[in-house]
C-alpha cells in the first residue's frame, strides 16, 4: 500500500531540511584518506556516527578462514585490509514491517598524481551542483545517505517499524570480502539497498570480476649483447596479446545473454599495472602484469580462472622463449561471480514508486560492467538486492564528483522507500 500523501510530503520536507547536515557528513567522510588498508580511522568515525544515533553496535574483523572456505570468497594477499567492519542495528518497538539492510563501503581507490586534480582530492569542494573529492561519489555520498534517510524519519518523530541493519564495509574496491563477511556474520534481511553512484537508475545485471597477476621471467645480459638474452618486458607484451584474445572471445560469447547481448563490449580486460626490470642498461629479467577482467553472471570465478590459465599456457607453448620459461598466473584479489536482479520483486516495486515520487520519473534499470557488493546478497542471501544511487562523474578518475541535486533526490527516494518497505512507528 502506497504511503499516505501527507506523510510522503512530510518526509520530502524533512530530507530537504536535513540536507545541509547530510552534506556536512559527506564532506567529513571525504576528508579521510581511506584507501585500501587505511580505513581504520574512518571506521572509528562511522562507529561513533552510528552509536550517536542510538543504533546497537557491532564491530568485527575479517574471518579469513571462513571467507576462503566460501565459494564467494576472493583471494587474500598482504595488501588485504585489516580494518574492521562496522554494523549498526535499528530495532523497532514492534516488528510489523519488512527488514532491510542499508550498506555502503568506505574504501576508495588511490587518487593518482594529486597535481592533476583541480582541487586536492581529499579536501571536499562544492562548485555549483557538484561536490568534488575522491570517494565522494563512490561511495561516501551514499554512505551518508544511508543515515540521512533514517535521520529524515527521526526528525518528524518516526522510525522504521522493522529491523534496519546499517553496514559499513571495506574491501569493496578490491575483493568484496567485506560484504561477504557481513553475510558470514549472520546479518540477513528481507531486502538490501546499496546507494552506489548509478545515475538514479537500478542495476539490473552486474558482471563478476577477477584480479590476477602474470609474472614473466627473462634472461638478463648487458644491452650490448641483448640478442643473447631474453627481455621479460617484451615477452610480457606478447602475453598481453594472448589475454586480449580471451577478452575478444568472451565478448563474442554475449549472444543469448540477457542484459548483455546488446552491449557493444560487455567484457573488459584492464592491464592496470606493469612493472619490471632493474636497470636501464640490462635486459630485464622479470616483468609483472596486474590485470582485471570481468565475467558474465552464471560463470563461476573458478571456471574463468582456469580458462585464463589454460590460454596463457597454450600461448606460451607456441612462443620460442616462453615455451621453456612459462609465465606464472596468480589470482590476487576479486574472485567474484556476477548476478542478475530478477524482475517483479515487491522491493523493486516499492523503490520504483519512491523514485517516481522523488523525481517525477519512472525508475529505469541497466547493466553495469563492474563489481558491486549487491552480488553477495543476490547470490548467497537470495534476497532482492537493489543498487541505486546518485548521478556522478569521473569515479576512479581525476575530479571525481557527485551531483548534489541528484543526491537529494535519491535520499528522498530512499527515505520514502524505507517508510513504505519497513513501515513506520512513533519514536518511543
């Protein structure tokens, strides 16, 4: 049943009233340099923000053994974050509505050369409709929105009439193990909403992701005799060609795959980092490629990994040097399957109505060729996993920014969604 129009109008006005406070919280979050492994301070800040709102608190570390034993667990490396996961739980006086998980991640990707930013990346700046800063869009704006939609209800004397679990995770940008750990901890709900920057649309399908390294060993000699050596960097370039053939083959396999077959290039291979050699005047003895590739939903990470290993092995057998010096392939991060959000859930209907009330437009859905934590809840909790959030630009790039008008609209939609999905009751 749709919300009473008078209550809807009160919620809309409350989001608007609280938006300056929401913006300030978002800016506070951006100021933390919460790159991988450096999220402890921001998680302490989040813990206090949750606790100050009266949520019941839980803070816990990754259980590596449990994650590695799970089919959705990604690979651990020495770079894996050891920061805690923070969870706050709202418990109603009477459980009359449907429960909900609101989730966000605090980890951000590196800023790159900071002199290429218009403003320092961790000093939030508002210019017109845009809030600039690393991680502001992906996804500290959504993180603050999770609290702001509950704040909007509280401001008018209401709270959800169902359990709402607010989760702040790490490792979203590198393994997805933070979200998986909340699942392994036992947190469940009737639906999940994750406000990633999705241009006010609902993600209908999402690729899986693999991270891997390819290491090539060469034969070092002085460059005056380089014909007698073997250049590991040159050999690595040849391996890249073989990897591009995998990418092309997987893209050609899109026919009949719902949500992907109309995309020009749904599977993307990124050679994200290359390092090698020790001396400009020595033929390099080693080269290491750090790679990322996506996979279709329904393809297991293990099966895709085997195909990559087999392709590199087959290519190497035909290469005069690599046949006797085969590259080593190591999977070192994301090892995650994709998912499809099936149509027709009541959660999607409620979000669609809330979106239309907040924006005046029908809710659109689309496929995104990147990793999302919603895969944990879709694949392993088997609940409606809604990924929906504000308009942005340059996420993972220079001058990342989130639209403030869009952020206000999606926060309004989220508050309306919570009110209808969970129901509301007076604050005790």
